C-alpha cells in the first residue's frame, strides 16, 4: 500500500492541531498558543528526520535528501526549480506551494508557517545535524517564491582546535 501523500497528512494534522491551538490560545493567549504549536510541530519534524535517517547505514547527505523530495512534491504539492544538487549542497526555489494554499483555504494561513514552514529546518536536526538550512522568504508569508538552501557542513560542531567532533 502506498503511503499517504504528505500534503494529505498535513491536512489531517492541521485539522487536529487547529483545535489544540485554539484551546491553548483561548486559555493562555496567542503568544503561548504559537509557542506550544511551534514546539509540538518541531518535535514531530525532528522525529520524522530521525526516522528517515535510520534507513541509512551512514549519515545521510544532501543527495539522499534530494531523493526524498518527491515525498513532499507528490500530487504537485510543490512546484520546485532545482538550482544546485550535490551531496553537500541542495538549493531550490519553490514556485508554487499547495501547502500554503491549503492552509489558507482551511482558514489557517496565520499559523501555516508553524504547521509547515518551520519543519524544513527542524527535519534536518533529526536527519543529519550537520545539514544547515537557510531561507529568507516564503510563499506562506507573501513572497513570490520560497528560497530553500541546504548545506552539508561535515565539520559543523568540530572543536575549535580542529579536532574531531565530540559526541
């Protein structure tokens, strides 16, 4: 059986998380509701990254990550333009985001960044903490495109004296 497309998973999650968000907002205010939602989704994204990483016998690189992109783009959920793809760099722009469209249609555009966008960097923490993620704009926040820039820094976390990373 094929797994449920991630776009559909996010719709289901959003329908549940909406109620949690509203309950926390009503009791403790907007700022606390956003903080709780951010923490909840962050933990889920980190765990998802770790689950995907377990399928590799080594630390996954950005070529491995590129191979996963189809999971997020299934059913044209994202229209992307790849600018660079290698084991140490993955740069692409998202020109259309059905996740953002879906959250807007659901009336959740004001928290769509927490439901989806924040996952992009958090996923890397679990997948391979040596992957750095940078983005300066998102469609969710009104930009014409999202700029995804992933870098693999194998020496991230190395000791200042140049020695190997400590675990």
